[in-house]
């Protein structure tokens, strides 16, 4: 992994310039893929599409703000913790399907990071997660066929196991890898298990 000069993202609220990490090169060696579609690649860290301004505390989409080349080799990836993800969900616009999907995924990843970092969410955090995700899933999002797995997975993660299984029973994956994921999600749903799980464990691939 070779970092290069950071990017400077300009906050649309207060104009503060946040240093965002940039890589010259990297690879997915040792990457772990999780059932919520998050890939954790130690040798290929990527910046979060949604950033929190360290100066004013507001949120913005990285692709929508002015970016300039910085000079520092150091920069942040800026992935949100769950409490910040709740605030981002409440603050940012969710007008287009892309905005809704992106926020839903960032929100779910931030919640699942609690498990990924070997912690247990509080009952309040789980309730908030369930409320927001079930609200999101009422909207027309994840409608493309290749997003069926993530949609079913989110239903499983909020404990709507029958809905998860019925979506997957109607889905015919196009390849063996997806078929394997489908079967694993069904297995977890049948066991009434809501926890995110590893599909590919980077540590076991060495
Ligand atoms: Zn700001």
C-alpha cells in the first residue's frame, strides 16, 4: 500500500478543508468480505463517500464537494461511527434512489461495524437500526436484480426473516458465488440470526 498526497475536501457549510486519504497503489490482499457487502481491505483503504466535517460537524457527500490536491501524505478515510451515521441519515437529502441507497448502506455498515469491531450494539442502537432500515426498505430502493442479495440481507439483519427468505426463494443467482451467498443468508435467517457475518475471511486466505 502506497499512500500519496492527500486530497483536500472543502466543507460546503464552513469551507474547512479536510484531509482525505489517497492511495497511489494498493491491493485486496487479505481482504474480508462481509454479508452486508462491505469489503475490509487492509491494503486498500478507501474514503467514505459520506464525510463528517471535523470543524462544524455537518455532513457532506464527497463526490459533491470541491476537491483539491493536498501536500500531506496523511489523510483520513472518514468512515462514520454509528452515532454519526444516524446524524448523517437525518441531515443529508435522500431524494434520488442513489442517495437513498448510499445512505442506507453507509448506515447499515456503520451499525454492523459495531459487530465487526467485536462489540455488541445496545438495545437502543438495535432499535434505531431496525427503525431506519425498515423505513428505508419501504422505499423503492435496491430494485436492480443484482441488489437482491443486499436487500434480503438487510431484512435478515432487522429480524424480518420470513421476508428475507421469501425474497431469496424468488431469486435465481447468476453464478455459484452468489448462489453460495444466497444459501448462507437463508441458513442464518432460518436460525433467526441477525448478525452480519463474513463471506470471505481474508485471514484464512494466506
Ligand atoms: Zn464544516
